[in-house]
């Protein structure tokens, strides 16, 4: 799958990552993780201290797939807000999901403090503003539910917003204690930490097929080696849909750019994360080297050539959207891309457990909070593999 095209920013921030060998022998393990992006790395992190023998493979270099284009806004609220989640799953389950995401952010912050190199995690508040007057009542309903369940969120009026930011909107929700990070440094840091705790890592090792045995899955690699595993976690991001499509998954195309460094970001008070009620929405964040990331303008296409034809035009549109929100910041794009993006019809990520893939689980952390969802699902998988179950499994299994 041709995941992305363009000029990517994150790889330039970590130009010499540690490399790992290709698999050159037949091996066995308790758990095999297929995929060396953020989802696979987060699974490796949770499984590293369980006593299980764990192997992780990737067909290319680690963190070179969708992780390299992840804009890494770390939030518990997602594309489907509390109200639509409640309408689908009920209030209790919607609240449970958001609480799990809030806990996952805390865990991401904690693990970032243990990594060998900084993943540039910072706490950031989020401004979720009404794109039009008609969206204000839905924000007010959202606010009541969030505050009812103990989430730290406020409502800001038009006047409160314009006092702080040059954004013209009738109202907004202000979420406290979200975050941001560098997804490349985070993923490589997790993998290096897991490797130091005896997880075996292999790059340039492609899974080409498998067979089921009574008590194991035997995986074939591109160079004719075998990996015998008690359980397999497919953490290949959107590539999972090429192995086992799930009817709840929705793949499309999205665009983002990263500007040149900005000399003065004083108008961007506290460098908050910014997004809006429109669908598809525009989102913005800053970087430690004073750049701005802005993205959105999603298209429904899953044809790479069609996606890529729009990259230059989308770049110009995104610059226009940036200047509309911050008229005094005049800056050019240095990096820009088009990439495939995955979500789900019902708004929750997916743990896929299918009859035709015994002893396998598909981790599909699809949605705009993929790094957070991966943390939630990886912890659930650890519990299922070590204790046989997790109280949160039913919320995310594809049979929900």
C-alpha cells in the first residue's frame, strides 16, 4: 500500500535512528508482533516485562510507514465526540472509552519520561471551536456530558476567545491536559527500550504467509525463514486491511503541511492544539523548533495517484486556512504530504479477532487519535495474553 507521498518532516528530526538486523534463521516465540510503527512499538512496550518471549518484525525500516506522517496531537476526544458515541454505544460505554483514552495519555507521558532520548512530549490544552453558529448547541451538550463524568473542560464564549486568539468563532470547548509529541522519536524510543528488555527486533523482514498448527501459528518470511508463535499481533496499521478487511474500517486520504520556523509565536498563547467542529476539520499544532503543523481537507479517495495529484493544491489551501486563523503569521510550507488515513464508521478503534485467523489479533487503532488508541489497545492485548481477559475488551472487539 502506497501510504504517503510528499516531503516528510518527522524523519528529518531523527535522521540516524538505530538499525536492527534482518531475520536470518528459523525462530520461535510466545508472541509475534507484525509491524514496527507506533502500534507495534506500543505493544512491545507493554509486553516487555511480562515474561513472554516476544519478537517484532517489519518489512521495512521501523517507523517508516504511517508513523512518519502522524501529526501526533495527543487528545482523548476524537472525531466522534461524546454525544455521537453515546447515541451509538450508550452513555456508560462512551464515558468508559474517553476515560481509557485519558488514562492512555497519562501513560504516554509516563513512558516518555523513561525513554533513552526525548520524545518531545508536552502537555497542551486544546481549543475545539464552533465552525458556525449552528454548532454551538452541540458544544454545550458535549460540555454537560464531559463535566458530568469528571473531564476537565470549559466553555469559552466568542469574547473569551478573541481576547486570547485571533480566531473568530461563536464559541468553543477548552480541554485541559491534552498533549503532543514527536512520533518518530517516540516509536524508536519505545523499540530501543523494549529491545533492552529482551524483545527481539528484526527490520527488513517481511511476512509472506502462514499456516495454523494446533498450538501455534507458523509465519513464513520473504527469505524462507519460519517464525513459530503462540500468538500473532498484526499491528501493520492500514496494511492490516490488506490482510483482513474489516467492514467497520473507513480509509480515505488526508493532507498536512509543516511550515518554516516562525520567528514569533506570541499570538499563539500556550501553543494550544486547535481543531474545529466542521467535518472534515482543520487542525493545528506547533513544534519544538517553532514550526506550525496544519492538516485536514480530507478526500474520500483510496487511489494513491488521485491523492497525490491534489498535494500541491491542498498545500496552498492549508496555507490559506492558516492565514485565515492567524493573519499576522505569514510563513511558507517547508514540508507537505498526502497520506492515507483510517477511521471507523462507529468512531471506536478495533481489536479484530476472526475465526479464519486463529491465535491472531488485529490491532486497528484507526481514528484521529491513533497514538492514544494504540496505547489503549496494546494494554488490553497485554492483559488478554497474560491474564486471559480484559474488562475493556468488549468495547473494542469487532463483534461489538
